[in-house]
C-alpha cells in the first residue's frame, strides 16, 4: 500500500482533487489555526491560504483533523499552503456555546467512533444517547467501550442492559490499564481505517491510546509540542498511526456536547420511539398529550422508560434551538416568534423531516 492509501486516500477523495498543481495531504494534527499534514513529502506544517482563512463563512469550512486537503507545496517542499478542503465522507460535529452557538468539527472522515466510558461511575445512558445521535448524524459507526472492568467485576448486568438499550451498536468491555479485552477491538483496527476516541476526561482514553499505539506517547507529544512554541499539545487533536495500520484520532475530554444538526442521529438512537410513533393517531403527534398516542401508551404501560422518553423530547428541543441560535442576523421579531413556536414540538417534528 502506498503512503497515501495507508492514510486512507481513495477514489472518493481523488475525484475531488482537481488539477491545480496541488497535492493531497491529510490533516494529522490541529492546534488553534496551525495544522500538520501527512503527504507524499512526509509530515509538513501547512498554513491556510487567504481565501480559506478570511472567507470561510462558518467553522465547518476550515480544516479539521482527518480532513484531506489540496495543498500547494513551497519551493523547498518543507511547508504547504492549504488551498481547499476536499469534501468529507463523514464528520464528528458538535455545537459549542458562546455568544452564538457554533458548530465545531471534532474530526473528519472517520469510519468508527469509540465512545469510551467506564463500568463504574461514568456510565450514563442519557449521555450515551447524546453521543450516539451525534455520531450517527455525521455518518460514522459508533462503538461503545466500557472500560475499567477491573474496578467492578460484576459488569455483566450493565453489559446486558447496554446491549438492550443500544441495539445495533458494538459494545466491548475492557481494562485498558490491565490490558484486558483489547483483542476484541482488532476487528475495527484495520489498516487505513480511521477511528476517533470520544469520552469524558478520566475514562481511560490516554491509557487505551498508549496500549493501541504500542509505545508511550508522552514523548511523542513532547516532541511535537517543542515544534509548536513549547505549548503542550494535550488540548489539541491528533491522529496516530497504530501498529495495525489503523488511524486513531484522539480528542481531549469533551465536557460539553451540544447537538448540532443531529436529526438523523436522533431518529436512529431513538428508533424505538420512531417505530411507536407510526401508530399514533395523528401524523404530526408530539407525544405529549394527544389522544391515541402510541408513545404515551407505551410510556404508561411501562414498555418505554420515562428517562429515555424525557431525553428524546429534550434532545429534540435542543437540536431545534441550536439551529436558530446559529443565525445571528435573525431580527427580534423572528426571535419572538421562534420563542413561541419552539414550545410547540410540532415544529420540531417538521424540522426533523426537513420541511422547514
Ligand atoms: P483520559 O482522561 O480519558 O485520557 O483517562 P486516562 O487514560 O488519563 O486515565 C485516567 C485514570 O484512570 C488514570 O489514573 C488511569 O491509570 C486510570 N485507568 C485507565 N484505564 C483503567 C482501567 O482499565 N482500570 C483502572 N482501574 N484504571 C484505569
Ligand atoms: Zn404520539
């Protein structure tokens, strides 16, 4: 396999490269607006061309780790200028709250997303629903890793419950610290496959990364940090090539995980509710107080868990709210109107179906 193919280059990206003297390069690290890429000339720092830097109308248009770029090399081939971001196959995107909520691309062109949590305190089904909605919306395949089984030997019930709650999602138990259960991950760690590791801080992501890379990464990080004005790189995102040939993107612990454009993922994560709603009397049923609502009936009959249902309603609202906040040009009249209609889940349902 040639170098680019080893980093995931394929015909999908090749068709978008164009013929403007650019070479393809994949972003392997990102810190503020500094990027490192891998290309046929090896690892290089790249800067963004003026058009990318100044004309990007949204953060989504800027490169993220995992992106393929069309890069123009400097005459000595030691630096590059990023001219374009090639179309992405998948994204891992969240909303970040500020004065306005903005989308942030955590990683691009990811095949599989490991959501790392632990069998003890960290495990939270509601947060997992949030992660899965985010991952599915961006087109990647989620896999749940329940770490620290050494701390809680009686994890089989949790494993069974998780399996029931998230059908169709791979679930693996492991102890990264004691090197147990890692063999079950080999199926995902194929050459040139791109993975990302997500999860709160303290769940064992660095420990797992060190195991999978097969050497202590601390030194590697220090070397990279020295390149970049001595700043430590733990807050940046980086891609690592594992001994198996898979590419693993490490993200720092995510404290905030607002949904962004996640309607698709919501309907998949809450497929049980979507299936039920087909039997509601009204096609635009909000499942709140309508007569002959199949969702409410399931809730009353104990078939549907209250907290699962509550989270569904909450995430739907949040998702619709984020969409409005992203537009700073909205005038106050529209804002007022929006305020009254967000209360109405009927609209949320419409948004979900794309009938805006
Ligand atoms: P990160 O913040 O997600 O990168 O988590 P770290 O890898 O830094 O791990 C946080 C703490 O949990 C460290 O003290 C690790 O040694 C510990 N840890 C990681 N994996 C395991 C495990 O499987 N079992 C136990 N008991 N501790 C673990
Ligand atoms: Zn209903």
